[in-house]
C-alpha cells in the first residue's frame, strides 16, 4: 500500500513535491479508504492539469525510480543512470535527483525508502522501518560519509556494501546477497506497484498474460469486466503461434496488427478475436467474430486493463495509469474508478492513481478532497507544482468540476483570445 511518493529535481519538477495517499481529516466517503496493519490510505487519486503542466513528469519520476531499482543488479559499472534533472536553471541541472517512497509492505510495517542520484552515481540512499511509532534505521548511505547500519544487521549489510558499485542501488544489492532486512521492502517495490505511461507498454504486458493464461482466468475476468461495462462481447479467443527462425526480439512489436511479445528467447505471433452475439430482424441469434484491432480504441484499452486490474485486486497492488481517459468514454473512466471503491471487489486493498482530463468524475460525490490533485507549471520559470484540493476551503456541496474549469484551483491553460491563422 503506497502512502506517499516524493520527488525533487526531475524533468519539470524542480522543487520537492509530495503525492500523498494518507487520509486527511476529511470524514467523507469511508468506502474510499483501505487499511493495512495499523495504517490507512485512500483507494485512488486523480491528477488534473493543463497539457505540459507536469502530470506525466510525475509519473515518469515514479517509473524511473522503480526501473532503476529493479534493473540495478543488471547494469554495468560504466552505465549511466536515467535521471534527468530540471534544466531551466544553472544550479538544478548540476544537482542530484531525489526520490522517496513511503509504503506498507507485506509484513504490515511502514517503510521509508529513498535515494538521490546523478547520471553517474548514487549519492545517497536510505531505508527506515517503523517497528513502533518512531522509524528504525536499516541503513543510511551518503557519499563521502561512513555508512550507517542497524546494529542487528550490520555484518550482512557491510558484506553487501563491499559488493556494491557507485551506480547500483544498495537495496537491490543487499537483497541479492540475502540480507533479510531488505527483502520485504524490495519485494514490495519490485512487485506491488506498476506504472504505465505508454499504451504500448500496457498492451505488451496484457497480451503476454493472456498468452500464458492456461486456465483462462484473465480472459474470464476481462469478459466479465467488459460485460459490466455494457460492451457486447460474448467470447474471447487468444491464438498464439511460435514464430520459428529470425532474430529474437528484445521488446514487443506490432506485425500486421498482431502483437509479438518476448518470452525467454522465443517469439510468438498472437491473434485475439472477440465474439459478438447479434440478433437479426427475425429475432434469431447469430455469433460473429472480430479481430481485436477492429474493436473500438476504448474497448481495446479496457481489454488491456483487464489483467492489470485482476492482479491489482487479487494482490493488493498499486496501479498507476497515465491518461486513463484516452480514447475512453467518460462513463468507462468512472466505471474503472468505482471498482476500487467497491469493498466486495477491492478486497485486498488495491490502489489506482491516474492522470486525466475527464472532469465528469471531478465531484465530491465520488472523491474525497484528499484524492484530487492538480499540477500547474509556472510559465515564467517552467517549474511544476503539485497540490491537493484539500489545500482549498471547499464546501461539501461545491461544484468542483465547474470550479476547476473556471480556474478556481488553477491547473488550467490560460488561452489568449487572439485570431490564429
């Protein structure tokens, strides 16, 4: 369960910003809260803002931090790190980028993990665990300072530290060297939070899950999901054929409208067809099929969301989707958001964080004030700010959608009323 993410000096984000899922004192919508151990968090958050205001920068920051951790053991000592600092002032572009996650792991304990890095090296990294009301140090590493370790784990951590290199994250290295104190937090960061900023990434992951779905669990879940969303699809068939010969593809690609994902050195051509039960003018039912690429873009997106939603609900994962409303009807966006509010569906405490321009769901009938965030970029400095609706004095009966569109909370484009040739 994610409690908070902070980032500083990354892309358009110069100053530290906080995305918090920790509930405020707002007593509205208790169904929008989940509990794990002694801690609470909101089930979802929606982030609004003008184009190029920094919404995607925030999501890319989360993605970059997770990729750095998950790939840390595979990089070479000469590899550069994928951090991109704020470049619109002379100081920031030479400073490290900082990331921090606060989360509840599988042992129901709260952890704080963070690091700062340049393109060349990690300059700071730390991990704390809450065994009580106060944080307990696991490790704290700063460049040019003596490493600090928890005394109970010092021997194992010191050994792992000797095996680390300046451009590798110590949390990954220590876990590889069987440090028990880092295994659980690393596992959460590696497996229980997923981000998708590109539709191609989303479709590749989903199709690979469908391809290996021997018991049709993902297919059945998605078929039911489409039915609940009032989409007339009565059956789904996935046909995967191994492609023999040719070079192994390192990433998934589209070939004549068909997805070819990677799988342990093999290539597969995957064709997906959907069945539709149609009633003719005489009342006779007939079954017709379409290829997935012949379906609407909204239907395709919901099809790709299916496996991700199933995993999130079963495992209590945090799912982060950029532009959830892209090619999707507003009612479908609302439908997906409401799944996370339903305790009969969201039994394991899954979370959904999205960016969107869809204002039809921007209402206090659906969200708490601490679930609505805005990004705004200063046109003079190019700096992105992130803030919550909870920072405003908002009445329970206020029309949030209207207030947002009128600019009451900022985060909208200021258009010049001039003729455009």
